[in-house]
């Protein structure tokens, strides 16, 4: 009885692998088998082994749910590892510029807009300057009376030039400026006018400078930024203890009026006639700028009413 040989199960052929050829490591050329039969055997063996590997249970396709579960678990593990690593990173201090301590500088840089506009006093600057009160040179009574009774006026000492300049700069450039000084105060008024007559201070205009028997050094030349100088002075035999006539540095810009008085140096600012002329000059300056009449303003407050009433009887009505 002839035994029937069991038919061998033919391996599954993978069409994608049938063209695989071993490459030469040097030139990338195919190996040349010794014979056609050997080449065929080599091909079949290679394909068979590849097919067996494809059917191996180790690489068999897993269900989709298992694959997704494995992927999610892997992602979770990766995220946990990253989080743990981040917690171990040292926290470095934030370095800020030195100017960050100044909040004003930061705010100015952050704010996007035009710079804030300067604010000025929209009133005339009426400045009265007292002289040196020792040794009977000046008692300051006349300057005090005028400043106390002129609405809006302010009084300073002869050695407060910086404060006076600061006060003048607070007023709007289009507002009148009046300086009235007695003795050393008159000398200071001229020095202040020279200080304001510079590029730094914008050649600030002085509408009226009244010098009452000024004493000091180099106070007789009135600078170009002064529109009008009313200068009272008296005769004397002792230099430096009485005033002198003034001159304009440039008569095209400055009008100087000198008036010789008979009063003593310390009493000249107390003279009613001198005070009246000063107030009249101030009133003319303010009138040119459409400011209220100071005589009417004074009468409303009943100050210097008697003085003005005697000099201008028609104002009593």
C-alpha cells in the first residue's frame, strides 16, 4: 500500500516582499547567485521566512481599544514625568531695572499721551521789596502799607531774590509784572530784572520797576526787559546811603523817569505823594492789560480810602 505523503501547507506569500533583494554593502548592487536554481531557492526561503514573521502572534494586531488604552497610559506617564521635572527647577529672582523703584518714572513711560500742560496764575505779579531795616536805613513801613492795601500784592525782603524770581515764574507770561523796592529792596529789584533778562528765564518782561532811593552797587542801569522805570531819589553827601539817577540800557525798549525828592531816605516810601504816584503807575499798567482799576478795588475794601480821597476828590462820590 502506497503511503500518501501529507501535503505541506504552502506559506502565505506577501506580494510586498517579493521584490526584496539583498544589497551589496559596498556598491549597493545585487548579489549574483551561482545559478538560477540557487537564486530561486534563496528567493523562496526569504519570502517564506518573512511570511512566517508576519503571522507570528507576537506581532499580531491588537484590538483598537487595547491600543488606545496603552497610548493614553503612556501619555499620562509622560505628563507626570514632565510635571515632576518642573517642580525640581529652581525659581530664579526677577531682576528689575533700578528705575523700577521709582513708580513715577514707570508711570510716565507707560502713559501714552501728551505731557501735562503747565499751570500758571492768571493774575498780575505785584511784588514789593523791603530794604535793610537796621541803623534807621529803612523801616519798611511804607512798603508794608502799600503791599497790604494793594489787592493781590506780595511783600518780600531785599535778600529773598530767589523766592521773588520763583514767585514771578508762577504767573502766566502774558500777565503784568511790577517790582517796587525801597533802599536795598530797590537794588534787589534791578538785580532781579537783570536775572530775568536772560535766555534761561525767557527774557521775562517787567512792565514796571519802581526804585525808591535805591542803595547798592551797579543798580543805575536798567535792562532792556523793563518797559518803564520810575526812580525816586534824594540828594546826599554820603555815597552809598542815597539813590542816584537811573539810565536805560536801551531807550528803544525802556523809559526811565527820575524824580528828585526832598524826603529823607528812610521816610521816602512813607510819603503819600510817592505812594500815590506808584499806585497811579501800577493802575496804568493793569489798565493796559484790561485788569480792574485798583483805586476802585481799594475803595471797595475801604483801604487807603482817606489817602486816595484827598488826592482824587472826585472818587469820593
